[in-house]
């Protein structure tokens, strides 16, 4: 087995969001196909003792560090790799947080193999946000940030032996004529189906049959804006037709930007949101700017839940419109779809939910990620 040094600035156990789930699955998959060495750099986001305790018990090498600057981070990684005869660096969050580190490592060492792992085309994410902003100054700021990140993404491609993308769509963008030529491979966002089977036994809640929307609800973020849009344009009208209908918003900062009311239940950050997902009637994904692949849909599929999503929300996931994911882009489409499936058409709802489960099991399980990781290392 090849030796791989995996660097991540994000780590949490149990993982409480999509980005953290992806890191958790990366480590699981790479441990199956390589002799793995993991460095958790907690300089940006701080450390969690229970997370460190969990990973210290694993059989692969695991260490944590807090670095003062880019130079010391780079020196530590290259010295460690030299001492342990490691020639492959797998750097996580490459398009989000780690691009400067990758470029710095390449300046110091021209020969070491660098695999840059991305979770989105971040310049596209910023560009889409700019289009959604209403204030001219904010709009211009995000356009500027988008072009700046586009330049950094090209540097990233230039300095990487392989860049990984989470979906075929992202892969095509990175391989398009707008970007520098680089070897781009698929390293998908996936879920460990078996983990969701185990969790079902302890997932009972008294309150059930609500609409469920999860994410990071920070001010101005995609989930916060999507939730506001849904509440203002869909939920208000729905509550007149289905008076007892509830929307449950779950995730980091949901409790800071939304309040409980007659039709809204708010749950902030938890170590696990599984029981709230498992007891939902319908999962909604009203997103209008994002990039990458939505874990909220992958998790819903693993739990056999009906998903009603905007086209952009379902982007990056192979699906057949209204066969495994119900697509709705306007307030009326969301409203009609929810009325159709909330307490009616149970047979059809179960069929669509099962189709999504089979899709996720076939295309977005941990087994797929292990195969992709094996292929990447073989081709390096």
C-alpha cells in the first residue's frame, strides 16, 4: 500500500455538517486503500477533545497541531513526509481553506505528489451568491471575490498532480477551457449507508411528520436565505390550507436567525441531527445558490425520505426528475408538491423515497468512495 499524508483543517466526531461528514468519510476510505497518516490542523477552528480522543484510538497514525503561520505548517508537513518516506500529500478543503498551503508546499518541493481535494467550485459559489445579492456594493464585492478565487483555483490546478471533485458536474467545470489543464478525478460526496441503519433504533421523537430543512443558517448564507424564501413565499400560504403543518429548521445558527412559532420549530447545532431527519415527513431543499453536492439530500436518501428540492439544490446528484427527487423551483411548485405528498399519496411517496435510497446506495455509498480513492492512487 502507498503511504498517504492526509491534511485537514476541519474535523469533528460525530460530524455535524456536510463538510465534516465528507472529511470523516475521506479518512475512512483512504484508510482502506493506503497506509494513512492524518494531520488535523486546528489553527482555524479550534480543537474538540472528544474528536481527538476518537481518532487517537484508530490504527492509523493521527496527530494534531496548531500552527502560527503558513511557513511552519509547510515545514512540519515536508519534514514529517521526508522522515517517514511519504511522497503523497492529500490536502483537504483545497478550494476553501488550503489553497495557499498547497501553493506554498509546491514552491518548497517540486517533486512531492499533491492531491488537492475540493468540495465545490468555490469561485462559482461566490459568483452565484453575487447574483442573489440585492445591494449593489455587496453584489460587486462577491463578484470581486469570485474572480479572485478563480485566479487562486487556477494556481491550485497548476500546483496539483491531481485535483479531486465531488461530482461529475464539478469535474467538467474544472476540466473546461476556463481553467488550466490538470488531471481532475472524482472523489465523491457519499454517505455510509450502514451508519444510518444503526441509528434508526434510537431515533424516536414524539413530534413527527414535519417538513425538514437542515444546514448552516448563518446570516446571508444559502440555507438562511432559502429558509427565509420558503417561510415568506410558501409556508404562510401552506398553513392556511394545512393549519397544523410544521417546518423544522435544524443546524448551526438556526436558533440565532429564526424563532419558534406556530408553524416553525427551530433546533440549533447538535452533535447529531439524525433523529430530527428520521422523524420528518418530507425533506425540503429550497436552495438558489450553492456549489458541490448537498449532503442533506444524500442523508435523506439514506433514510428513505421524500425530497422536494430546487433544481440547484439537487445539482451534482444523478437523479431522474420527479422519479427519485421532486423538483420545485417556484413557490407554487413547492406548495403543490407538499400538498400532494404531505399526508396523501403514501404509496407514490414511498416509491419515490425508495428510488432515491436505491440511487444513493448504488452511486453515493462509502464503497464508491473507496473505489475512487483506489483509482486515484493507482493513477498517480
